[in-house]
């Protein structure tokens, strides 16, 4: 799997699907998840619809650059945030969502792509929003999937989902894979499948087990703050997708995103949680193909 330098301090592992002459679609993954969570079959199905699909590992995840020389004590970090000691919290986390957005843009540059359609899910949706806000000239369209705006009033996790999210998984492979079943709490109630969750957990564990990076990614999300004011000024064609079964990021996060971005289209999907069940891939791929087909697609090259 190729790994490319996207800045002086970060290298990203990535994979591509389809014809490089087709319109590029950059898939941005969420909190603590490797590129594998964009299932290979999903990527190939989207590529078969005439898109050049790029998936990658965010920094501090998978095979991309790790920031292990900046350990984060999550107890101390949460205590600092809860007490309002923002300077102390800021000092603990080595990067923000804006840095992760720069990584994605840097990957496009490294691949010789000037402009791309950007699709982000969960934390990846926050990164994708930040990419569009910081460099709208490089984002043909934005798709923000099961994500939110950084405002504390919207998109909050339910108590059960929050408990699972913040409970460390066992370090041994067997325990780690078994614990993945707990993520059914935020999956589609109709299509959620424990076997699928276990398979992804096993594949991810075997490829690159790296739990230390999740604390830094979480800190980046918390400290990056609200994007509400900036989203009101965004002029990139935007599609917001959210599952109505989502208990990890409440659908209010998607509704609020679509409310803020001028002209945004909101697609609320029944029977989808904080996941992308295979049964719903045809609908998702149709939506992405339609949305990314709205713009002219010259082969912009950096």
C-alpha cells in the first residue's frame, strides 16, 4: 500500500480505485477508524460509477504518521476541558482538525489533483467541512455524512453510545474483536450486524493496532470548536447525509449542518445508524454519484 509525504511532518497511507481520468472523490474516515472502514467493495462500486476514488488513513491511525511523542492523558484532558482550563487542554493536544484537513489537501497535491469532491463521515465529515472552509477553491463538492458542526447543542451522543465510545477496548486481539459488537448500540437497528463489526475490528487490528492515536484525534475534535459562523458563508455545493438511527452523532447534527450551509441538500436515511450497512450502499452511491455529477470535471492537475 503506498505511503506519501503530504507535509514535512506527515505521511499518509492511501489507496485508489478506478480510472485517474475520472472525477476524483476523496473519502475521509472518522474517529479512530482506518481507511478499511470505507469498505473496498463500496469504493469499487463508486469507482464503477465513473469516479476516481481515494481512501486514506488519517494521521495517528492505521499506517499513517503517528504522534506518539505527544501522549495524551485523557483523564487530565477531560478534566481541563470540563474546568474551562482551555490553555492547559490546548497544550496537551499536538494538532487540530485544521491540520488533519491540511493532510487531506496535501494528499491531493501529492497525487497531482488540484480539485476533488470531498466526502467525509463522522469526524471525517468535520475534516471535510474544514477542507471546504479553508480551501473552497480545491473542493468541487462537499458531502458531510453523519457528522455535525462543532456546536455543543447539536449532534450529541446518547448515553449508551457515549459509554461505548469512551470505554477502552481490550488490548488482546480476541477481546478487541469481541468488544466491537458493542458498537451495535449506534448501528442501524434493522441492518446492524455483529459479524461485520467483528470482521472490521479483526482486519484493523491485524493491519495496524494503534489505540494511542484516538486520544489525540478526540482532543483535536473537542478543541477545534464550532464551525457554525464559517459554514454560513460556505459556497461549495453541499450534500448532508445522516441516518435516522444514529445515536453516536444525533441526526440534529446533520440537520444543523444543512441548515447553516446555503443551498445544502439534506438526505435523512431511515434504517441507517452511525454506519453504512451494505443494504444501503445502492442509495448512498446513487446520492454520491448524483451530487458529484453537478460540477464540471476538467482534469485539474496541481
